[in-house]
C-alpha cells in the first residue's frame, strides 16, 4: 500500500465512479488520494460481480466489472493517484486553513482541499474469503440524508457540509437513478463544482480531452504503454 499523502481531493471509495472522478479531476491538475476498505480498486463491481455483464457503459454492448476497472485504472494512470487500500475513514473535520482533515482507522489522517464521498451503499470487508457489505462509519457522519444516501444539490453534488461532495450510490437528489451511467455523469458535474471552488472565484476554463494541453499529456501516456 502506498504511504499516506495529502492531496487536493480525497475520494472515499475506489469504485468505478470514484476512478472516473480521478480522470475528470486530473484534467484540471488536481491530485487525488483514494481510500477504500477493500484490498484493490473496483468497489461493488469487483466485490460482488466481477464477471457479470454491465450494459449501461457507453460504447460497450457489455463489459464486466473486472475489465471496466482495469480500463479505468489505465485511463487514470497519467494522473498518478495515490491509493490507501484496506482502510476505512472514520470522519473528517475542518481545519483552520480551510482544508479538511480526513480521519482514518489506526489514528492516521490526511489533509485535503475537498472530500468526495463515493462510498456506495457501505463498506466492503472480507469474511472467509467472501465480500460482505456493512454500513460503515459514514452512517454516523453529520450530513443530511434521504434514506441511506447523502443529500446533494443536482448542480454541484455538494453535501450539506461545505467542501464535501457525494456521487454515485452515496448521493441523493430529485430524479436520482442508481445506475453506473448516472454516476459517471455526476462525477463530471462534481468536478466542475470542485474546480470552481478551488479556483477561489478566479476564472477557470473548461478542459476538453481534445484540447492541445490535455491531449498531449494523454497521448504521451498512451505512447509510453506501447
């Protein structure tokens, strides 16, 4: 496991929606640290149905959780995210400088400018070789909820705590659909809200993957794999 490292964004969870968030955030030069209770990336797709076909990912008539996770890991490689696997987040607190202190099990912590909750429906743990889903400590966090999900605004995906966002199965808003396709859309909109927040009111430019600066970095990474 990589050593703990502070980041612009700490993502709690490392499922497909969190992984795609790393790509979106990376387009704006934002560093990411992902924390997950499992021993690898992939979340529910890996823990429960790695071989089950998923049919709502654009461009793929069918793709299983194992391949989807592998493709997402390749996609985010140019942005060098840090992972802390086999860890759980007990909570977070605002610091005097405006950053957020993310508290982990084992009395460790890391600092972030923004926190993104991609906790899905709970925390997975291995018991007798099987993945088991538990509510996890997030059920005690002081955030407004609708049912078992954190309440967010559909434009920003910010929770009732400033600087803390939620996406995927972890969030709720009017018209919410619990589809992986919706989670990818939420990751993109969340990224725009985060970049505006971290710019401190300054002007920021929407980045396209066809733009010269971004495309050059992505092409360079792809060439390195050949």
